[in-house]
């Protein structure tokens, strides 16, 4: 083979190698482009958060009065029924009055006898006084008569006090309501023995025109409420918004309430403090002993809100994938508020407005440093809506 043919073969070989190299380079770029998956993203912006926190609550009437007799006796009449609306002073129960009426009659007789004794002692003392003034009797005889008069008066006072007590006990046989309210359970009926020492009351009268919903806040909640001690609990309560009540059937009670008080003592066993919210109850819809959930709104302005599905946890920390200018995802740690609606998080640090984050494939497909083809979720949704509107118009 001569020199010319060798040179020609070398040139052909070099061209073939160059062609293969160029082809491989272009294929790699095309393959990389094909490997970058289309991932939905959102651009962060500040907005208003309208979250709610709910707490289990126990409902009680503004005044729940346990009705107990003040004397012992058998119930002769139950004048009301369970669930009945009663007014202050209305008769609820009548106890056997025979023995108490007899005690009153006996006390009246004792008073009459004591009054007679006083009258007799008064006449004797007056007579002795005249005789003493004329020096007919000694001072000793007059003093004895006067002492007998004072004793008779004391016995009259004692008899009158016993009469008052007997009449009061007789009055106690008629058990009346101490306030307006609704009658609770009546466990004992006619013929049952009622006593002040009985463990179970005759009934309970609940003033339900206003009710309290009792719930608990943790020590952390209380510190958050007071801004870490920057303001007092009293000021924090005054600044709290109106609260709502979700009833046992899931419905929202139509009237809003206000947080009235927060206990000043934290229960060591639960680590929480009792809180009381007041609700008006003009129709009596809420009953003492019922349950529900107190809902406290948490409205914040100029905050960044992200979908929960855009986050993942790693070693007790929460992360998102931020999309950089090269369309690569970068895992970024963030902090969030504890309260949430189950769908979104309020970001307190780690992100800022204008950044893009991935909202698809988080925790499954995406990896730190991975290249993606971002698809703006908002623009995609707007285009889909516009297309749907166009179809509807046709």
C-alpha cells in the first residue's frame, strides 16, 4: 500500500470517529432532556391565612344548682318533670309536713305558756316593787321577784326562737327553685326519703340562658397566646376573636361566643389549663352536660402558605424542594406553625415570596439536585379553566 492510500484511510477513520463523537454528544443531551420529568410547581407569594383550631369542650349551664332538701322527710309530691323550664321560687318538691307542723304547733303552745309566765312574773315584780318602796319588804324579796321576771322573759325568748326554727323547718318541706332554669334528672319520686346528707341530689336546675363551654389549652398554647410573656393573659383574652362551637352532630352553633376566663393554674397531670367560653343560649338549644368543640380562628396576614403535599420529613425536620434557576430541585429545610387545616402549612422560616417549589413527586420521584421540567400549576389550572369555558361556550 503506498503513502497516498494510507493517508486517505487515516482521514476516513478520523472522520468516522468525529462523526460518532458528535452523534454520541447530541444523543446524551437529547436523552438528558427526555429524562427531566415534568413536575408541577408553584411560585410562592404572601397571603392571608384563615386557619382554625378546635378543642374538645364540655358544656355547662351558667349556674348548675344541685337541689338538696334542708330537712329529712319523705317526698309526698313531685311538682315538676325532667326537662321542664322553671322560674325562681317555683315549687319543685313537697316533703311530708306532718311532723314539722306538729313541731310548729308545739312551739306556739310553748310561746303562749312563756308569755303567760312573763305576765305573772311581771305582776309579782310590780307588786314587790311597791312594797319595797314603802319599806314593807326587804330588798332581797324584791330582787327575787325581779329575777323571776327576767327568767320568764328569757324563757319566752327561747320559746320564740324555737317557734321560728320550727316554722323554718316546715317551710323547708316545700323545696323551691333558687333560679330560673331547666330541671335535670329526678332520681327520687313520691315515697322516697330525702335527706340533706344524701349523696344524690333531688335534681339539678341549670340556668341555660347562657352556657359555658369548658376546654383546655396546653402550656405551650398559653405562652403563644401571651406572645411569650409580652402581654398578660387578661390582655390576650381581651384581644381574642369570637369563637364558634361545633355541636355533637357536627353543626356549627349559630351564635358566636367569647372566651371569658383562663385558669391561673396548670394541671400537673395533664399539663393544661382550663378555659371557659361563654355562649348565649336564648332558645335553650345547648344543654348542660353536652359536649362539642370550641373553634378558635387564627387569622394572619402576609404569610406564606404551602400545600402539605409539597413537604417531606427527615430526622424530625421538614423540607421542601426549591426549584433553582437551572430547574434543579434543592431540598430546603423549613419551619412551620403547629396549627394547620390538614391541607396546608404556614411557613415561618426557610422560604420567601418569589421562590418556586415542587408540589408533585415529593417523597417519591424527586431527589436532591435532580433536573426537572417545571410546570406552573397555577398557569396550568387557568388554561384548563379557560379551555373548559371555551367548550361550554361552543
